[in-house]
């Protein structure tokens, strides 16, 4: 029951409360010597730490969960924890370890015959390929994930995968394809009352309008994304949006505000060990 409450609080974006519930569940499962229960609670703790950007703690819990599940041969559980740890290592910029986790996640889900698990891991693989600059693979992999979710009738996860593909298309300059896909993704997230999906899609729409030079529309989308993030404990997503707003300020001629926003975002990336901080340092070295 405590683990279920933890998942409910996570789904409601109350990450601190979710962490408390999962922690209490873990204590009970340890007393009962229930390894499956312990693994589920540890995975929940990892998930609840990931969203607020506690990446090191998240991996600590997720790796413990995987170590419990592997001797049990629980492929669904292994697929899940490996996918989550791969996503966290991707946030940190540890690409070889992220790739290894995602490969093992996909293999586990394929052994288990879980189409939904396969779709979830393919979507995360799409994010991996985009981060590596492998844009064709990012579009293809994310689109495969979207097809799976469409077949399963999971509109929200389909929208997540479509957004991932559209962001890679944006990086390719395929703006005419990306725009309607993003608008559809936003509509689905709004209909589902999914705040995270709305914030993430609004941010990508803001990026697209920046590329097109539509600064007013970019500002509206980025401001709306920030309004979503301010209702949630997601500092990395606020920082990413602030970094986009820094570019908007720069293009609008406000260099001082751009510098303030960029510095504030960089400090968040540094404090949370996110890959963007390293990318920023490398960019400055190249100037």
C-alpha cells in the first residue's frame, strides 16, 4: 500500500512525498525479506529522486534495485530499472554507461515480450541518440516508439515519443514536420492534465519559434513552460528553459538579461551534475 501511495504521489508530481512513502515501504519490505518488494520501493525512490535532479542519489537506488532483480530473473523489473538508470546517466552525460543500461533494458523487455516496455526504452534511446547528435537514429527510434504506443492505444506515451522525434527533426531543420507534431503532442498532454508533458512540449515549441525568428511566439511558449515548471520541483527543466530564454533575450538585444539567465542556468547544471554544465564549459573553451 505504501509503495502504491508513493507511485500516486509521484504521478501527482509530489516528489518529496513520494520519496517518503517509498522509503517507508522499503523498510517494511526489508523486514519481510521481500526482495521483489524491496526492488520496487528502491526503483520508486530512484524515480522520485530523478525528477528533482538528485541524480547521484537516484542512481544509488536504481542500481540497488537492479542488483536485487537480476538474480531473480525478473525481466520486466530489470527492463524498468535499467531504463531509468540509463535515463539518469544520460542526464549526467555518461553516454557509454547510459547506452549499456538501455541495451540491457531493451533486451530484458524483448525477453519478457513487453511491447510497452520496448516502446518506453526505444523512446529513451531516441533521447540518447539526439544527445549524441545522431539525429536520423533519434527520429527513427522515437518514431518506432510512437508506433508501438499507437498500437497499444496509449495516447500520452505516444505524444511523448512524437515530441522526442519532433525535437530531433527540429535539430535537422525539418521545422514544417516538427511544428504540427508538437502542437498535437501539446493538445494530448493538455487533455490528459499532464503538467510535465505540457511544460516539455511548450519548451520545444519555444525553441522552434526561436529558430524561425518568431520571438513573440517563442517568448509566449517559454514563459508558459516556466509557469508549469514553477508549480513542480524540477530545477533542471527550469534551468533548461532559462537557457532558452537567455537566447531569446540575446536575440531581443538584452545582453545583460541573457547573461543573468545563462549564468543562473549554468549554476543549476553544475550543482546537479547535469551534462549541460560540461557542454557549456566546452563551448566557452572553444571561443
